[in-house]
């Protein structure tokens, strides 16, 4: 025999902290835990930010370069280049990064079910008694509309004893990486990524914690390279929704994984596109169109269209004007 009773409870503590708009930063922190069960912690923030870099380097001798972007709306970038024994070098580069504040919706449901189960009476096994069993749970659903866009264009030429060049790009779990050791290198690459919506859902009970993260995201990478050297490594990883399973279960790896290695003299031309779409019946901002098309062909016949100016001086509305024009009220298709 069972009886069910549902009620709002305070037995399951929820801490919800909203970070204000001071210092042009917004965010929130959620902590939840069922008594005797796993804990859930979520801390998210963003702010209005614009970063741009235009550079040109040429000369002979030793050099070392390092740049990094760490977890800006789930985007990461890490670049390293060095030649410790000299050489002739030429580099042209442009980077653009922009993020915007936007609305966030947070839904939290706390529940406690009291279920009565029949067990034999310890004093009289021929009789049965009802024993209450309390089951607590929490469902947490956040929906962020925080636009972010990043683009990185590089053109490098080198000849000399040895140059090491490494790129690493990530857009919320989608990864593109390259590592090159070469004594004669001509390389032109373009990485572009965007994000405009993130949904995080958590199920918390006494026995398990399950978290799902879905995003509207897009990543593109194009490479045109000629190298004579000891190693060229390429790595691509594509993941779908990010899941954190119950304790004791090993998370699965990426859904698509590609690893390639080349030695000696070689020419590489490739284009990689990775996209995810989050379709839910809620309001959302429009996709970020800036620099999202027109430069997918990296063949030599189109090198005129691959200059730094043509890549980044596209005639498209700024993120800020795009955001204002939608007002956060554009519905998903």
C-alpha cells in the first residue's frame, strides 16, 4: 500500500545569487543539495566586452609569441609560436572578440514525496505496518541569451632552422587544434565561432545528479598550408550536448574525433564546420551573422579575398545593433 504527498519543502536548500550589473557584469550562482545526496553548483557570468587586434611582424632572428583567451562564454583560444635558433619570419594577423549581456530565465522546482510502504511488523510478523519514505528532488532549468563571437585570422611564413607553431580553439566542447614543427612553412588559417544561447538543466535526487548543457553554437576553421618539417598534427573533436552522469559512471568522449599526423614535405587544405541548434519554445536573440560567410574557400585562386581587411571589414551590423534590433524578443524557428 502506498500513499503519495507532494509539497514545497525547505528540507532541500537552494542558494540562488544574482550578480548585478555593476562593472558591466551579470551572472548568477546556484547551489543545491538533497540531504545525504550529491551537491549541484553552477556559477555563470558574462559582460559587455570588445577586443580587437591587428598585427604585422617581419624580420630575422629568434622570436617567441603567446596569446590566450580563457573561458569567455565557453570559448577558449591558445596560440604559441617560437623559433629559438633564428630564421626569417613574416606574420599578418587579426583577432576580434565581442560578448554581450542578455536576459536569463531560471526555473527551480523543489519537491518532496512521502511514500508509505508496507513492511512486516517486527513485533508481530503476521501483521504489516506502514513506514514513510521521504524522497526529495530538485529540477533546475536555466536559459541564457548571452551572444558571443570570436574570429582569428593568421598568415605566417617562415624559413630557418626550426619553428614551432601551435593553435588550440574551443567553442563549448568543439575543439580544433594544430601543432607544427617546420623549417619551411607557409600557413594561412581562419577560425570563427559564435554562440547566442545556452540551456543548462539539472536533476538532483538523493541518489544521483544529472546535468545537461545545450547551446546554439557554430564553429568554422579553414587551413591552407605548405610545410617541410618534422611534424604536422591536426586534431578535431565534436561533441553534442554535454552530460554529467551519476557518480560511478564514466563520461563518454567526443562524438566525432579526428587525429592526423604528417612528416616531411606536404600541402594541406581543409575546411571544418561544426554547428549545434537549440530549439525550444522560448524567446531568443537572433544568430550572430558577422563574418559568418563568404570566406569558406581557402584555395589559392581566391587568396585575393583572404586578405586581413576583407575578412574582418565585412559590411554587417555590429553585435550591439543586432542585439538592440531584436530586443531579446525574436522567436526561435
